[in-house]
C-alpha cells in the first residue's frame, strides 16, 4: 500500500490558529485516506529541517501533500510595466 504524508503547519506570526493545522487535524480525527499519515510541522527554521527529515526517512512516503496558507496584504498593488520576457510594454 502506498504511503501518503499529509502535513500542515503550526500557528505563526501572532495568529492563534493556522488553518492548515486545523485541516490536517480534521483529517486525522475524521477518517484520513487509507495509508495516510498526518503531521503538524513547526514554522521555526531551527526545528523544521530535522522534523521533516525524520518524517521522510521514517515513513518513506510515496507522496507528500503539504497544506499551507498564504496571507495577502490588502491594499498593496504592483506597478510592473514590464513584459513577461523582460521587455518594456508601451503605456496606454
């Protein structure tokens, strides 16, 4: 049977809850897929490498699914006037 590693992350940046952690906890409590293992990873740069390495070496999963969130800052906007190839687009 294939092994699936599903990971979420602990809260960070002053937030009390990380939605990725809650999703992984929900899967763990309410019937994760057969062969799936769940883990909550630290966001601490000193602890993360060791924990993920241990999980990968111990489980040797066939597939890893990382659940994460991205926070966007509302009100910021880019003013990139360049083309995707690095050329300058004309102003309209």
